[in-house]
C-alpha cells in the first residue's frame, strides 16, 4: 500500500518527538498534553494565534474563535516556531521568514497526521479525507493536502525505482 513512501527528515523528527512523548495512537495527539509535556503554556483567547518566548517562559496562544480542527492546526504551527525556529520574524529578511513559515506549514501536516500513525488509516476508505479528519481531529482541507503529498511522494519513489506509478 505505502511501501514506496519515504519520509522526510522533518517527518522523522516529528515521529521521534512523538515517540519521546509516548504518542502511539491518533487519540493521544492532544494539544494540552503536548504543551504540558514540553513545558509550554497554552492559552485560548479571542485573538490571532501567536507564540512567545520570554526567558524560560514558552507560550502559545490560540484563537478560540476558530473551529476545534483549526485550533489544533494553529497549535502545531506555533509549536513548530517554538521548537524549530529562532530569531524575531519582524526584523529578519523576508526570505528567511518565508522559509520558517514554509517549515511550519509542513510541520503542521506531519504533526497532525504523523507517518508512524499511518497504520490507523484505512486508505481504501470511500471518503478518505473525512475518515482522516475524524481520526486525527483536523480539517478535511489539511487531510486532502496530506493525502496528495503521500500520493505524490509514493508515485515519485515508485516511478524512480520501478519506472511505474502506483498510488496506494
């Protein structure tokens, strides 16, 4: 099914983080749990999402006006900035800021639907996007993006290793 799928270094990094946090099932992916284990204060307020690092204080504020699914995705985006990025975006060159945002968007996909939990996904499900959205508690839009990514990466490795294309 996914025998041709190869993970990225970022995907592997997320998997190692989840293994360290003892996350082995989709139901264990919980923003409050992750934040607590990483000693990050998590707040939900009616304002745009952001992260803060002030001395030893690490904080993520999520816009509580968004849907639960979108709040989860916002959490992962801000979490990536705390765990993987440095510098103040408002004063860094645009190209570097864009790179950090690109990294955060990829992190969201991998943290929300991590490779080591693919075994819980029925890729033959009629409505795969909805199945994944319910399983991982994220938007169907994110699931659609992740499915396309999985298909594309599986096709690429399939075509480069066997000169044929097979999706799932």
